């Protein structure tokens, strides 16, 4: 399924991920998604292939197991529950961390009136380390290259999801001001990292 991103399905995967970033941070629920590249998969369905199982970011004290997310059976983007803001997720239509391409991990900035797993993500700087453990027992180290904070309506789709010739990692959360009318933050914070 990772080939969806690398072989012509990038637009679909990017649209799904963009919708994910728009609904995954403090929103009240899912948003209708474009058609999935394969059959719809519930976030609770076991994923028994190679996958990341844990993410740790020592500088900001973040550590979480990783659930895999896709599209739920209602056609909405599946995200970690807002009432479990310390849970991070790997978008399973992106590459597995360590494989060539941009693996995508997302987490809430807050939820349930408490900080989320990526509450301090904006504090990362070039050279900071991100550790990812995979289901095959490999522990991978990624090094932050740069980060951006952008309005959600100017999300850098190609930069985040576009093809690359090396293993990379993208961490995504919300940031900026909170829009009380929309029940969501106005910006996204994206951290770009490369396999060390």
C-alpha cells in the first residue's frame, strides 16, 4: 500500500493526509474524506505487516506507542481519539519509517483539556533526534532537518508528501491560534527529519 504514495496515487494520499491534518487537532470529529485508494479500513483493524510501533523524542520528553490510521468505515479520516491526546499515529498509506520516502507520524497538540503528545513539537530544531522503533525490532534514529508552521489553508502538500530518494520522516500537529468557532487550530506544525 505504500506504493500509493510513490506511484501516481500521491494526490489521493496527500488529499487524505491534508484532511487528516485539518481534523486531527482538537476537532470534534472526523471529516468526510475523498475515496480511499483501497477499501476502507477501520483504525481498529490489526495491521500485521511491517510497521512502526513507537516514537520517542528525547528533547521534548515525548514517547508514544504508534497506532496505524487510514480511513474508517464511515469514510472519515481516522485519527487518535482526542480524549487520548498522548497517543501518536502512523499514517499507513505512507512509507514505513526507514523505507525510502516520507513516513508520516501525527499527534495531537492537546485534547481533553490537557497537553498532547506533540504539545512541544514546535521546540524541535535542526540536529534534534527522533527515535522510531519498528515491528521488526529495528530502532531507527532520525535527525531533524527543519520545521515549518503554516496556515492550514497553505499546507505544503508536495513538500510533506512528495516523493524523495531517501528515508525521511514527517511529524505533523496543530499550532498557532485556536479558532473557537471551528474548534481547531489555524496552523499546522510540520517537522522534517532524515534517517541518520
